[in-house]
C-alpha cells in the first residue's frame, strides 16, 4: 500500500508540474517585426482562416511588435500566385525574409472553429496553435496553443432538465444569428498571442516592459 501511495504522489506531482519553456533562442533573436502568415485551418467553416487572421494584429502590437500589414501581405502572396494558406506557410523562411523583410513569421493552425453539439446543448469553440520562426535562421523561437469556448461562462444549474433544454435552444439561436465564431476567435487570439503570462510571447521592443520577462 505504501508503494502505491508513493507512486500516486509521484504521478500527481508530474501532472501538476508546469512545463518549462526555453526562451534562450527567442531572447537572442530579438525580433522587432512579425509577418503573420495566413492561418491553415482544419475546421470545416470556410471563414475560419480569415476570421482568425483578422484578430491577430492587435495582441501582437500590444505585446510590442511591429506587425506587417495584413492586406498588403495577402495581396503580395496573391500576385505571386499563392492563394492558399498551406502554400503560404510552405514558402521558405529565407524567401519570406527576402520578400517582406520581417524578422520573424507567425505560423498559425486553426484546429477548431464553430459549433460543437453536445447532448442537450451546443457551444462555439475556437482552438488554435502557433509558432514563431526566425526568418533569418529558420529557428523556432516559440510555440503556443489556446482555446476559447462560448460555454465557459454558461451555468445550467437550476431549472432541471427543462431549464437546460431552454438554455440549449437559446444558445442555438444566438449562435446562428451572431458571429460567435469570430468572437471566440478574438478571445482565443488574445490568449494565444498576448505577452506577459507563463508560456506566452515575450514583450517586444515597442512595449515599455521589453526585456523584463
């Protein structure tokens, strides 16, 4: 029994221990400008990629980086015959550096975007992961993942089954008449790309807190 108890404590400790992240390459790189590439989407919603792309600039700018303007970047890819996100992300770091002059590029993959139907409810979920790559060396500087759900603040306690069914019906109507996916995409983007939290991006040179993390 004693061995079982000790094993349980060890497993518990492993489960709760935060993952350490190596920022040495990130700090040595000191990127000032970031090129956000069109996100690759594994979600069925055709709006997922552009929706998430549209909400990436603000958190990166607030973190202290110069973000290459999305519209000119998109137009440049288009003029070069690249209209699919997978193709844009397949361009070599050296070529991206040559074309856009950015220090680093952000590669985003949207895993989930849209309604997830449960037994008596539906929620809108947006999940994405990203990596920051130094365009001068091809080194991966940082990787992260975040998710947001419209069900995070829902409370079905009270009202019993009837109350839960009514709530589910209301949620389905709301999800249909409002762009919940874009709203959750904005929340997920803020969680993924904001600086100053464990495992997050480092502050950039245009933020007063630069060099403090």
